[in-house]
């Protein structure tokens, strides 16, 4: 699978913001090296195809975050959530034909995280053993597992581009 890079000009069929060379340089600067599968520690795939898959999966996650982003897509024909118009981040307006460095870095962080864990989970388990409707009773299995996906490193880059800076707590003071 090869990458088609969106550069802000609405590239047909685009599926990534970063080239493989950019991914390798970013990872290497953080001490994360390409190693063949089965290795321990902070590694990414040794093959370009393997790294491309990570970047495409990171974009899949990013699509799920689009509703939290400032602004709107600049064209109805574009494949990816960026470029966008109406975005102000880090005290400056982002050009409507720009893929901001923060967005690119966030996608690289997500790609690195995907090398060691999944960030898109399709299942949930309530651990319900038995339910009873009359006087409302629910019994659960003991133990069980729960997985909370955290993408803090990527969010550090993404938050300036999100509505309300990524903060879900809004303060509204009305005049009385």
C-alpha cells in the first residue's frame, strides 16, 4: 500500500499527511527505530509498507476526531479532514490550504502508538452475568477487563486545532 500525500491542494485519493521519510525522521528523533516484528521496546515496522499501514490507520482514527476540530473542510471533494478554513491555533489563523505541523505531528504520534497498541476498538463488554426486570436486579461477572485508549501525545499536538482547545469544560457567564 502506498501513501498519497495531501499537501493542502486537495489531492485526489489522498490518504496521509506525512511521507515515509518524514515518519522515519520523526520517530528517529525520538529514539524509536524501525525493527523487524517480534522485537521489544519502542519500535516501528522495518518495512515501508508496514509503516504506511500505520499512517493509514492513524488517519482512520483522525476521521473519528473530525467533529471536534475547528473550522470546516475547504472543499466537498477533499478526501481528508484537512485542509480546513476558519481555524485559529496558537494565536494565529491557519491558511485554508495548509496542513499545520501540529496536525502532521499528531498523526505521526498516532502512527507510532499504533505500532504497539490498537487505538480503534470495535467491541465493548458490560460483564453482565444476569439481569432481572422485576425489582430490577443486575449481576455482573467478577473481574473482567477494561481498556481505556489514551492518545495523550497526539492530543498535545491536536488540542490547539480542536474546538475550545480540546477542553470539554466550558464556562458560560451570563449577565443577571
